[in-house]
C-alpha cells in the first residue's frame, strides 16, 4: 500500500538542559506501589557497575549519557515549551505541591528506534533500575520524570508517514486513510503534515507541544473531539516494547487486549510505545471561534446568565459541531472560549444571537468585558503557522532560537504552562442526564455558580462525548476509557498553576499553593453536589484522588489490571495513578 514519507527523523544538537527546582515542595516523582522497594539506586548494592552501563551504551549506538542539568542555564528560554522539550532533564510541568518534582534521571538513552528502546528495557528489568519514558514531556502527574532512573527519551523518533489505504497487519480489515507517527512527535508536527499539507484531519490534542504517544494512551481530547471522538478511538495499530524487551506490533488481531489497553488505559503502564498508526478523517470545510466575556452586576443576574447559557447549550450547542470551554469565575464573570467546525460564521452567529440579544437588552445587569466575537476560517489553516502569523499574530508564539528548523509555534494561551508548578488540578465528567429536565438543569446551575464563586470552573465540552454522532460514540466505546465519557456533556476542570520551580528566582510559595489547592477542592465539592458519582480524566485529575481506579476507568479497571499482570508481571512500568501501580486487593 502507498506510504508517503512526510518528515524525516530530526537530529537535535540540544541534548542537555534545564534548571534545578528549588525548595522541598514535593515528594519527588511518584513512586507508588510495592515495586518501589525493589528498585536499586546509585550507591546501593546491585546498582549497575560502570562496565555494565558502558555495555548498554554500546548496545544503543553510544546514545547513552549521564542525566543532569545544563550549565550555563538558559533561563530566558524556560518559557519556551520547545526548549524544555529538547532538554532530557526537564518536563513541561516542573512539579505539583505535595506531589512530585521534576528531577533529572541518572542516565538517558536517546532512542532512535525500537531496538534502542528494547535494549534499555531489558537492562532496566535485569538490574531493577527505575525506568521512565519521555516523549513530549507533558504530564500533570509527573509520569515522565523520576530521580535515580534510566530515562528512555523518544525525542528523535519523529517520523511521520501518510497512508492512502492501510490495512493493519493480520486484520483483513478494509483499508483506511491513516498516518503513522513516531513516539517523539508532538501534535503540531502531525497537524502540519496531515492537515496543513495533506488536507485531512487526525484527532489529536489541543496544545501544539503535547506528545502524540502519551495523549493517545491517556484517551486524548482535542478541540474537535465532539465531532471525531477520542484520539484513542482512531488508533488502529501500535508498535510497543513490552517489559520482556519484545518489540510487538499490536492491533485488533495481534495482542488485542494489549491494543485495547493502549487506547485510553493510561500512559507509562504498558510498555514503551515507539510508533502509532491513527485513522485520518475528512477535514471539515471550516473551523471557527466564539469569544465573549461578561460580568454580572449582581449574584442574581449571574445565576440567570448561567441558566440561560445552560439552556442554550442543551438545546442548540450539544452536537458534533461545538467544542472547547465556558467558565464561571469569581466576581460573577462569565467567559466563553468555544470552537466550532463544519459551520459558517453566519450559522454560528445565529446560534448565539438569542443569548447575546438577551444580555444586550439588560445593560443594568451586565457589563461587556469583551464583545461577542465569532469568526471562521478554512479548516486547513487551523494549524498553519504562516497563515496564523499573517491573520492572527497575537494567537501564537514562535520558537525563535537560532538555528532551529523547522519553524515551530505554540498557542499563546498555552505558554503559561511551560515549566508550570501546579497548585491543584481536578476534573469531573458531567452527565448529560443533568440537562434532560428543568430540575437537573437547576441543580447544575446552582452547583456551577457556587463553584465559580470560589474558583474558576470551566466546562470543556469537547471532553465529554454526549451529543456526538452514533459512529463517533461507537468508536470511542471500543476504548479503555471510563464509559462515563460517552454520556458526559462536558469535563469540568478546576485548576491553578503558579511560577515555575525552574530557574534562579524565588521558589514557589508553598503556603500560597496549598491555599489555592484548598479552594480548588472546595469548588469541586460544590460542583459535585450536582454529579456526586462523576469520574475523572486520568490525564487531568487530582494527584491525591483516592478512588482513582474507579474514577478514571470505571468498570474497565478489572480487565486492565489483568492485562497489566500478563504483560508486566514484575511491575517494571509504574506511574502515579497507573494501572497496577498499587496492589489491587
């Protein structure tokens, strides 16, 4: 079948990097479960001797290096997510209060292919060295960092290959348009190849610098997920190195249980994914954005506005065309930042005009902080950096380091997360049953208003699939995600980050961070009055979530635990809130 190479594997000269975080604000990377006591550490009996490390270096083509942090420090680049990505000792988040700290590994294998990965996995298993994996480095739970570890860094595995008609091996399935992606790729590069250049769509993440492999294994949402489903739902084949050092190609016919686990069973638990093949879709003609900010002048007016929006969403917007978020904030502030696809601007404007007109008719009750704005553009340009630079330069930032090619950019709104130190991050799936009756809507409105008065409470409508098409729901039902995602109209997120723990400035303020965390938890408690049994998204959940097995996977957890026991009986792959990371009683 035709295979079109789009981008070669890139060599990066920037191998070392980062800044040590200061102040003891966390516990280090999460090392959960009984396997913790069996890992050896430098200076302990059993830690590999210099000759054994040298042997691993030869096995991976001399691409083994000591871990660590760079000298001199490039502090001015610590807000550049691509710079952070290029440093093996850094991760996109620098830590979480009372949770984890970004820490460089003892050694790093800069893998080029699955053979390098397999050598590293076998070495770690034989010597009981803590193993971690990093692609894009985005993990709010610290899954890609641990001290005294061996890091498998997939940074250079950046091949992207388009397929006009691919049949996964041994499946006999009908051929489909697809893209094969190396584990080191980030979504901006994939969108550039699939959408900007080829005019197709692949369901991926919203943030340009998120790694492909981690997002898919977590389930994965993007701005258009209500239309195209989970990123994991488009996975049709994967190459993975399992704990026994075997390189496997898995799909619906080969190791089908493991393949299912990779579709939303959580990153870092099953092995090291080295390549993924994802179905691509017809690109819609248009995408667009709605922006609006309103401040209510009284508590009563605020509740009335939230109630009007809930009605609008339930009656008009809960369909495959609409995604992204609306927030309620302290100070009776209402903020809209939604995206749409497959609609023209006039149609989108018509959907919002009843609420816009209602607010405009009540100037004594509402102040307009940002007028209602609705724009649309050809979908092919959504991730086209040159087009965005020419038409919306304020929306993006460029990686302007000298000598870096190709030119890469990130969304300006995501820049605050580069190196961020997290104070709190909680999520809950909100069932569409709340929208089915006036009483349910009232409970939802009361809970959202109460939570929003305590902390910014955002409903991410693309991260709940209620309102999607039957085909989209069917594909997402065949994943390992908590089935609640199918019946949820949104994922509620309440979070806060502060200044980075990297750099030479003051360390994060622990007292302030804990105060913010307490407020975040109070806000989520208020919201859960409307949805007390709501599950949580494993990639965006509370670090201290007590019932994480049920919350993240629901009834799927028992099956996932059995798959984990089969493919990783020794517990080599352990991450916080990962399947099998604690004893299941």
